[in-house]
C-alpha cells in the first residue's frame, strides 16, 4: 500500500507490515521539556491560546521533529478541547492543571449536554491539522487524537484532575443512567471529531483512555471500553484508498489487553507496567502494540536508556507490529539530550529484530 509519505514506517508497523527498524514517537513529544516549546507558549500567552492558534500549534508540532528523527508527528492540541466545545468552559489554573468552569454535577447539567458543532466550535483543530499536513510536506505521518468518553467524562464530572475520581465514580454507581448519557453524547462527539481530523488530513488516530485504569474490571468494560468501541466502529477506516489505523491507549489497562485488542482497533498502547512480550503473546496477530518504556528512564544516563530500550525491543522480539513509545507522556523535567539518546537507540538497536 502506498501511504503517500516518505517515511511510512510508523503506518506499516501499525498494520503489522514489514519494516526495516522499529518506528517511534513519544507521547507529549511537543511539550515543556523543549525550551523552544516554552518560548512559543510564552509568546502565545497561555496553553489554550497555543492550542487555538493553528499557526502556533503547527510550529510546536514540528519542533520535536526538527530536533529528533521521529517517525510520526502528533497534532498539538489537548483532549479537553471537546468538553470545552460542549460548553464546559476549560481553563488552566497555573500549576494546577486543567479545570472546568461548569462541571457536570446535576441531572439538569447532564441532560443539557449536546454534541458540539465540530465544523464551527472545533474548526481551529481541523485548521491546525491541514496546516500541519502542509508543513510536513509528506515527510512523516500525522497522528490525530482524542480522549476516550470515560476519560473526558472524568474531567467533566470532577471539574478537573482528581486523585480518586470519587465524584465521577459515585455518579457511575449511584446514577448509572446519567453516566451512560454523558458517555453516549461524548462518544458521538468524539467520533465526529476524529473523523473531522481524518478528513482534514490525520493519517492515524489515537484514543487516550488515561483514566480507564481507575475502574474495576466490570466497570471498565461497561463504562469505558464499550464507548471506545462505539467510536472505533464509527471511524473512517480508509481515505482515498489508504488505511487510517487507530490506536487505543488505556493507562493501567494491561489486565484487559485481550478485550481491548478485540474492539476493532489496529493497535493497543501499553503503559510501562506490563511486559510487552507477554502482551504480544496475549494479542497474537490481532493488533500491533505501541509502547512501553517507563518515561522516568529518561532521567537516567544514555547508557541506562540504551539498556532499557534493548529490554523492551528484545521482549517484543522479532518481526513487525511494534511502534516504540513511552508508557506515558514525557516529563517536563526531561533533558532533551536524553530524548535524543532514546531515539538513536531505538533506531539503531531495533534493526536486528527486522
Ligand atoms: C489526560 C490528558 C490531557 N491531555 C492529554 C491527555 C491524555 C494523555 C495523558 O494521559 O497524558 C493529551 C495531550 N495533551 C497534549 C498533547 C499534545 C500532543 C503530544 O505532543 O503528544 C496530547 C496528546 C499537550 C499538552 N497538554 C497539556 C500540556 C502542558 C501545558 C503547558 O504547556 O502548560 C501539554 C504540552 C496540559 C494538560 N492537559 C491535560 C492535563 C492533565 C494537562 C496538565 C498536564 C501538566 O501540567 O503536566 C489533559
């Protein structure tokens, strides 16, 4: 298949086609560990202004690729743009992370929730996608993304981050119909949103279920995975004769890897807690795997990084179907030289497995 990009290693690996080496990108590769990111963010005035300006979003998307020979670009945005477009009023309190002015607390709040007008309220995102595609000029593929309905629901009900997810889990147990309503409206919004990103030029999409791991076994399947599956079912699978692969990443989802691999996605993202070789045995030929080095490894030395890279590569073993990544986002306190060491180690050490 012709993917219309010079470096199609990432797309091939997602579809488990042969490659010469293991491709990689890093979650949150455009972020505060890069001084050039901090400079653009300062110019933008705030993180949200940065997301909402297609010019600046394009600029920061490309920054990590100028430094490192990464095999994919990821749209610079945030998962919380969707609830923001649904009217919840996203803002970032300095040092406290994301917050919503109007969280969903009452039945009336929940019943008033509407699928946003993607073409209008999230136009700044699809504009960024087209502009990034133009600037990449066919070098590497562009990944689009969204949060899973459960993870977005966590922020929408809690009104921000949380240590225990007590509010959203209480709603889930006490008022399951309300929770299902939130998830169902959000799943519809996310499906339209990801398809709009694909129409604008995203060549693969990733669904971040960052808080799926906070759930019990039964609740994960009923309140998280079922809605991620609805999205995957509704995604555009092919555009202009080219496949658009999808990746589902559930942080803390190692226990459920078999069920996640069964929802029709092309790849499953793994955090660092699970051995990727064991994960591969469990999913067989069903999906590709993306992951899963502990991002904290990047605080060590280039020698340690090389050793840890080799461990992940050898655990995955021979053949295609592996996209190397961190098990979660890169920390803002990472030395960019260590990120460079990681990229070089993956490219060099992975050749013998292909
Ligand atoms: C849960 C979640 C969010 N956002 C996201 C998730 C899912 C992934 C995960 O589990 O981490 C996804 C996300 N957020 C961001 C990206 C950009 C693309 C990339 O380079 O990977 C992506 C894919 C930029 C960002 N999103 C955010 C930053 C830092 C903001 C800044 O510049 O001040 C970046 C670069 C802000 C954000 N956005 C969110 C939080 C909790 C925070 C605060 C984090 C912090 O302060 O460290 C919500």
